[in-house]
C-alpha cells in the first residue's frame, strides 16, 4: 500500500507540477501577444490570422489547433479567419470523437461567424483558366478558336459530370495545358 501510495502521490505531484508549468507558460504567452498588440500602429486595431485548409489536416491536429486557438488566443483584437470546408472538418471531428458525435455543434464553439461561398460557375472558371494558363494562345496561333471553345466545353462537361472541385479542375486544366 505504501509503495502504491508513494507512486500515485508522485504521479499526481508530477501532473500538478506539469499543469503549473503549462499554466505559467500560457500566461507568459498571452502577455507577450498582448505586448505585440500594443506595438501595432495606431491605425491598426486588429491582428488578423488566416488559417487555410484546416479540413485537410490530420483530424487530431485540426481539433488540437482549434482548441489552442480558442484557449491561447482569447485575446481582444486578435481575429482568426478559418478558410475551411465545414462539412469535411465535421467528418474529422467525428473521426476523433465517434460517428454519433454532434460535430457541427462542437465546431460552433470555435466559430463565431460563418460565411459560405457560393458554388462556382464551372464554365466561367474554366474559361478564366484557359486565359490565365495561355491555353487559348495555342488555338489562336493556329487560327482555330472553334477547337479551343469546343475543348473548353468538353472540360466543363467533364467537370460537371464528375462533380470536380476547383482544385480538381485546376489539375485537369494543367494536364490540358501539358497536352
């Protein structure tokens, strides 16, 4: 009993010490961030931090990052902007906490304002890529704009048929350019 008591007491003591060190580090971190905020120019009221593609991270990492943002950066005038697919991030949360977990409700703890972008117009997007990737130039040089328009229409058809994302359309257009 004495050996078990000493072991448990030591383990609990280590946990308390670790917690105290971590709490001190968090307070120190918040103090440093506060000093950075005070050092901003007078015409800059907020510090914006962008986090992109959180939904593509390992599920445990994504959740840990959200929790750290919530707890460490709960500082006035620091604004995080998350650019993410909420549906996909919800799947990540469920992968960690279980399929029956209310992931969207959980994510609301971290997201104060939600804005969804409208679905892109595939035709316009493909046409803009034809221009920016200079795919059109190949057809213009050969005086065959009809073939270019026909190819763009085929790419649009493929993108709609297979419900391609913008990233997948970019990949398709890069392959078209290579060809």
